[in-house]
C-alpha cells in the first residue's frame, strides 16, 4: 500500500500531522468551541428563503467581491468600518491562510505565542512560512515589553496574537498590541474569533485600526454566531490589505450560497447572538464549579475553559468519552479544555467529571 512518505510531497511537509480534532458522534460535544445552541428556527427559515433565491442563479459565478456581505459585516462590526475595510473567506482559517499567502511564505517568518490556536502553526506550515515561538508571561499573559522583546529578537514578518486566546481564554491588552505594532514593520494580526464572549467592557483591537495600515483583526461567524457549519470568517483592516489578499484568493472563493446564508444571518444578528449571554454564564459557572471540584480553572473571556490539576488528561478524556461526552486534550501537561455548552450539557459534563473523583492535591 502506498503511504504518504512514498509520494513526492514537499520536503517541509514531511513528518507533519494534520489538524485532527476528533469528530465523534457523541451525546455531548464540548471539544471544538462551537456554539452548541442551534440557529433559531425563525432565522433558519429566512436563511432558507435566501438560499432558495440564490440557488436559482447558481449557473452564474457569485459576486467575486461579495460586496453585500462585506457591507453587512461592516454594519455588524460598527466602529465606523465600511465594506472596504472588510474581507471574508470560508472560515477565519481561510482568512488567516490568505494573510500568510500574501505576507508570509518561503523565506518569511511568523511569530506566535504558544500555547495558542493549533491551526496558526499548521497554516504557517502549509504556506511555507517559518514560525517562531515566543514566551508568554505568568498566567498566559503577554505584557507589552514581552511582545516587544520577542519582536526585536526575532524580527518576524508577521505577528499573530489571539485574543481571547484559544486554548487559555486569556485576553491580550490593547497596550500590548499597540506596542507590538510600533516595534515591527511587519503585519500584526489579532485573531478575535471569540471576541463576542469577552466581558462587555472589553476593548477590541478594532479600535486600534485607524492609522495602523499593517494591523488586521480577524473574526468569525463560527462561534458566537452559531454558524460554524456555514464557514464564514472575515477580517477588518485598511482597504489596502484586501488588495493584497485579492492577489492570492481564488476567484469566487465565497459561494453564492455562503454569501446568501451569511447575509440573511447577519440581518438577524440580535437573535443569532441571543445565546451569547447564556454561554458566558455557563463558562463562568464552569470556572466556579471546576474550582470547587479541586481543579485549577483559568479565567476565560471566551466560550471555553482551560483547567489544570488533571493527573492523567488522557484517562479523563477517555472516561468522559465512554459516557458520550467529548472535551479536548490540547496537549498541555495536566490540563484539559472544555467548551461551555447549554446548561444541560454543562451540567452533564460537570456531573460526569465529579463522578471520576477528586483530583489528587
Ligand atoms: N481562530 C481561533 C482562535 C479558533 O479557535 C478557531 C476555531 N477553533 C478559528 C480561528 C477558526 O474558525 P473558523 O475557521 O471556523 O472561522
């Protein structure tokens, strides 16, 4: 049987492992930070009506500039942004890939602050961009001087921040992002996939965009918007950034059906986001109850919680899976990550974990 190593694959891809969050059919899936609340039925109906109309013209290529979608996204973001400031793709993973295709690539470097979203380094590998790991401060924070020191040392072409950070839930301050921007001539990306779950008074890097043409804020409809299956991610930046991405995107990369569904969903952003407060409540409950159970739960501004004090993460993961509950072993020693689900799902997870006994002090 032919194996991957028999193929004339690029040398720099040999030995790498693909993104591999398990996709199991389980009762309770709290492993990939989805919004576990389904799309409200009234909104779903409007989306279907929009799709029904769009499908009548799928003999033609879609609007390559997805102008109406960009207008809708700009309206949703606010902060004085217009359609020219916005770009979108099939999930924010594709947005990040396009950024690395345009600004990274062979001979260029990307600075990351692990532990962070695993796809950042995988997309770097796929685009031939060399990535470099920088240190975090205590509590997974990144102080301005820490970011500046790493940038001065490594002189990267691109810096990725993730705020709130997956898998730790930690936010990155605007002071750190501004200091990093001033310390580099390269591109600074803030992956804000979980921004809507941050406390209401949290500052978003969108407020830093004015006058910073090398700053990019990436967002997604996959999390707060309960739209992971539709694959819609986007960014806000100077209009020149979209000009750069036009050079690398495939023409018509956003299908007419994707555009129609996203526009219809954005017209109902209030209802689509109605569950965010509920999810934040379950996240805060997870932090409290995991602590009561004897674990160390890290504070989180996202829709998941990282918890430590787990003697054998793999064994806990497997025991929960045996009860049809899946969470995430993200490879941090002594830690696991769990997504905040509905109240019933969160209760089922906490009860099952409690049933495994208290962790060893
Ligand atoms: N950024 C972060 C930090 C994420 O955790 C995820 C999804 N897990 C994404 C981006 C990608 O999301 P999507 O491609 O669905 O927009």
